[in-house]
C-alpha cells in the first residue's frame, strides 16, 4: 500500500510538472503525449481504472506541412503531434480526478 501511495504521488507531481512546462505551441510533439500516457500506465498497473483519461492514439498524428493543389500532392511532417488543447484537457481531467478522489472532498453543485 505504501508503494502504491508513492506511485500515486510520483504520477501526480509528474503530471503537474508536465502541465506547467508544456510547450506553448499549438501542435505538441508526441513525446509529451507519450509521457502523459506513461504516467497513467503507472497507475493502471496498480489497479486504477483510468484508461478513459489517456490520450487516444488517433489524436497523435502527422501534421500537414505543405502541398501542391494543382497536382493534388500533400506533404506531412515526419514527426507526430497532438493538439495542445487535447493534452491540456486530459491533464485537467486527470488532475481534477485526483482532487475529487480525496474522501474529504465534497462534490456537488451549489445553488444560490
């Protein structure tokens, strides 16, 4: 159990660091998506059911670089990328999951 808590803490701080240091570009290199998914895999191996939070492989793709519309050719990057918004959305979701998983956290809607 202590080892599990250690793995949870390591994953949480690594995800926070990823979010805080994510490049500002619109297209983020796939290495960052892989880092994110690897951190979730760490928790999945100890029994967490969080597969839904992973960045889907179809979101990691080559991006259009140029083309010749006259002859219909399109050229794509050699590297794969993921949209920044996708990574940020997934990061926010899993970090929120951490925060509401605390038994002392109250979940609900406030009606004024």
